[in-house]
């Protein structure tokens, strides 16, 4: 299709868009790209909003329809009193695909949200064309770092969230090259996540384990990991690559827990290749 024939959306113009799902939840999202192009749904990690994908949205080819969503409890999306388990987030993703009449999409997740992307794929394999798992854990059950974080920080959180805590949480995961204005936006959105969301969500992450199932994943899968990641290790990536048939591991040298922030151009290029390949006609 020629550039002139495309119907496109600009990510900046769609900022603040919202959609109400059959689950009863209204989600905030941004959209960019060809209305009928190969589709990727971008799921930010815990406490992040759709804005955490802004550097990627700006770099993906316009031939790809990209939808970055603030999951329930995050950003400007609805914040019900409960429902922050992996299966609750996964139900919203399926409802989002239904609401936008998307038959098949690639799902991209970061960190804990990779578990959500995997849950959707396991439960609805026909709907998922591919997976992009960025800094994905195997499971966080027994993860010493997360246990310490929940015990020392999350368990005692109260509203309003301390802005200094919010800023350190963002900057600890980011590159020095990240634009200060984007950091400010990310911090502002993180402050919108109520303490009760943090508590239920992170407690759930300490109990969720799908390792006995992931060998059933048949969708093309890209594992993106930075070798300076001190949250999830190389051993986790090796295990995922072994258990998910045909999974490809890309190691970003000198990059930490959020590769897309430190090298958004490469992340967008690697993602686009997987998205376009996964939407090729089936034999």
C-alpha cells in the first residue's frame, strides 16, 4: 500500500483517548499507524502508563497499527477497588481486542506485564499473532528482590504516593538519555496509581506462576533483555527461550531493565520485524 493510501493516526493526537470495555473498565490509550495494518498492543509494566511507550510509538513504521494502553489502575484508566490479578488484566486485553474488532494482534509486555501477555496467549492462542516480551521474568514467586520491595516499600504505602518515591522508581529503571520532560510525565502518571493498586498487584506477582504451561505457547516470540538488568537475570531468559518453542532472544548490551527507553530505535526496529513477520499469511 502506498503512503498516500494509508489511513494513519498520530500518537500525540490520540493522547487522552479512552475506550470502555465489556469488562466494565474504561482504559486510556494512544494509537498510531495504519488503521488496517498489522497490529501490536503495548502493555506497560506495573505502575507505568501508555506514555512509557511514547519513544517507541514515534519510531514504529506507520504501516503498523500500534495501541499503547494504560492498564486498569494506571494513568487515566479506571481504578476499581479490586481486580489487579494477572487474569483481570488479561481479561481486559481480550475485551480490548473485541472492542476494536481486532482478530489477531501481537502483544508486547514489559516486566510483570509479560505475565499478562503470556496469560492471554495461553488462554486465547488464536487471537495472538506474536509476543514481544521485554525484560520478562520466568516467575516472580520467591524473587528475593521483589519480596524485599513489597515488604519494605509496598506494604506501607499510603495515598498520596510520595513524589520522591515515584521519581526514584522511574529513574532507577531508566537511561540518563531519557528526556527530562518524559520522565516528568511518567512520574506524574505513576502518582495516579493508588496505594491499593500497588498492594494487590505486587502481591499477586509474588504468587503467579505459569511455567508449567508456557511450553504451549506457539506464537512467534521475541525476548528482549538488557545485560545490565538487575531485576530479571540471564538465567530467566535462557529458561524462557528453552520452554517457548522458536523463541528468539535479543540481548541489548549495556542496557538495564527497560531496553525500550535506552534504545528505542533498536527496540522499535526489532519489534516491527516480529510484528510484520507474524502477520504473514499462514501456509
